[in-house]
C-alpha cells in the first residue's frame, strides 16, 4: 500500500503559536496591567518543545501501527468531503472518551496531568503537553482505522483538533454567542475544565464539540471564577519533574502499597486519588461534598 506523505500541521503552526503568545504577553501587561507569569510560560513552552521532539518518535510508532492495521479495515473510505465531515464528528467523539478516561484512569492521567499542572491559564498553557502520552494513548483511535479511514486522514484530523483547542486557552475571551457555546468548545467551557473548583472537577472533556459533555452528563457551565492547577499542585517549574512526577507517585503507590496484587494494579486503573484502604479522595467525592454543602446552604436560607 502506498502511503501519502504525512504533513505535520502542528509544525506549520509554530510561528502562529509564537506570535499569539507574544501578543498575549503584551495585552496582559499593557491592558490588564498584570505581570505575565514568565517562569510558568517558559515551563509550558519547554514542555511543548519536548512534546514535538519526542513526538517525532512516538507519532511515528502510532502511525506505523495505524498503517499496519489499515490492511484489516472493514471499508475503504475515500478522501472525500463527506468522509472528512464524518471523520470530524467521529474523531471528536473518540477524543471526548480518551480525554474523559484520562481524568478517570490514573494510567492515562499520569501523562495528561502535565497539561493541567499550570496554575495559570493562557495560550502558553496550551503548549504544556505530555512527553509520554503519545506512546500509548493512540490506541483510542484504532477503531477509526479498522472502520476504514486512511491513517493520514486520522492523524491530520487529530492535529486539527489540537489546533482548534489552542485558542480556547485564554481569559481574554469571555462568552461567545449562545448557539456557538451550545455546540462548540469555547474558552469559557475550557476554563471550567482546567479549574480546581470542586464543581468544575472532571467536567467539559470535549475537543472541538461540547455536545458530548451535554449528552453524557459531564457538562458544567462557567459560573464562579475558576482557580487553575491541580487539587494538589506540584509547585515546580522544572519540566522534567512536571513530565514524570505523577508517574513516580503512581509507581510508588504500586510498589509500596501493603495490599494484594489485584489491588496494586488498581493504582493504574482507578481514578487519581484512589487508595486501596479507602483513605483517598476522588474528584467525584469533592463534587458531591460541594453539592451537599450548596444544598444545605440553600435550605438554611429558607
């Protein structure tokens, strides 16, 4: 099978990333009259550079797997407009579940946590990407290959999704028209996703579309001001610690937990915060506690 040349859209977008980050720095200092978090931004940009360099290997591996499996496809879907539209919808559906599972399964959270580790929310935060996730998260997209979408189409659509999500990492855009907010992921929706406010935890997982969150019950409207970062922040600007700290914690729990082998493996499969002895606190626990507190407060007002 002859494979077309694979263009890397992310590489072409790098000059745009640089210009828009610089513009945001100027607007932050001159318009908002605030100091720009340059140390944090340098960490995010370093993570982005590492992602691009490591991605040369990781994405080569994933693309090779896609090409190998493509011979077992059910259909042969052409490079046609209708196919690209269908792929846009299906790829985003898969992205939603990949992203949601990355918050609900610690093995995938270990790589995704990198993107949430900044306590700031700006365009440089969008560049804070994993150094490890590309080696194994691609498995979520294998069904698209087996259906019959060409590997080049899939990889290009994955890049388009990431490019779309770049611009939503900003506080300079408030709310967009209601129809747009209802269908698409926006800065408002994604600020919720990056927030550690209890009611915002593990909400709004969509990539391009927010409709999946509305359908599957993970949507949360932006109400109170978001507080960004992690429930327990790692407090470092060291990109290597950012990249691997959660892997260290997860493996430490696996090897040191005084419990059965089955329970040890649950440290990979259960959500972040899970403990075999029941002492851990999950995002769902924090959301439930917030909801009960809010209900009690409302009841007391009557």
